[in-house]
């Protein structure tokens, strides 16, 4: 019979799950996947080293947003969505392990270069409240058919992904011109980024069509 894990061990496991699933700094594996998706695109090759690094971080953020849409649309299935499961486990156990939480707060304060003690604890408390709110909202949505219906989430998910890609490209000086009908290097790069964020590359023309549909929906 296996020994029961301590709360501290369970908390570490929950923290590891959260970091593994929702880290926001690209790992070597992340960058390898990104290069596989966009490494041959001419407009990417023209970027400076610094802008490539900036683009990688942005691509990971866009992918995280898309994953959250996917996870939340899975609410109400037999197994809890990964985001809710990780949040609930982390928040619940963190509240029971104040020593661990205090250490996290001190190190977070060092990272943010803010005063340790009360300001750091407030920062941690704010995070826990926000995480708890998200977990609770996700749990309540589990019983409602509309949020987990892919037909309802797909347009918002696509718009969020498209807006995110345009934003991160703009950060590195790349602007997608819809007037080229998707034949530009910039549009081709945007379509290739979808191959990383969503898992299936689309053409530059398909990305420009997305822009047109989003603009039409916004003006209606």
C-alpha cells in the first residue's frame, strides 16, 4: 500500500502542474516547436535576434490564451478541465500551507523588486483571490451548455488568437496588410504562427480572410 502524500508534496505537485501547463517564458522545447512552425518564413528570417526572442514570448502568450479558451470550453465534461483542476488544487492547498506560501511571497517580492513582508503578502493574496475567482467561475459554467459549446466559443477564440497575433507582430515591426490578399511575407508569417498557436497552419490568404470576417462582424 502506497504511503499517502503529504499536503506539502501535493502542493508541490500542483505547482509543478501549473508551471508545466501555464508557464509564460518559452523553454527550449517551446522555441524548437516555434521554429518548426515559422522558421522557414522569409519575414521571420529578416527579424533581428532580439525581435525573434520577443516574438517567441508573444507566440507563447497567444497560445496560452487559446488553450484557456479550449480548456474552458471543455468545462462540464466528465473530467475537469486542466486549468480548473490545477487552480483548485493550488489555491486549496496553498491556503493550508502558510509557510510555503510565505516563502513564495518573499521570492516573488525579490523577482518584482518590491518590499518584502506586507506588500509581498498582499501581492500573493491578490493572486490567490483572482485564481479562486477564475476557478469558481469555471466550476459554475460547468453546468451551463452554452459556454462549453464549441459553436459559441469558436468565434471569440478565433478573434482573440487573431488579435493576439497582430499585436505581437506589431511589437516586432511587422504589419499585416489585408490589401495584398494574403500574398505578402507578413500575412504568410501570421498564418504560420497559427500553426503553432492552434496546431494547424493556415495560408496568408486564410489569415486575411479572418481579418475581413472579424471586421465585418465588428461593424454589424
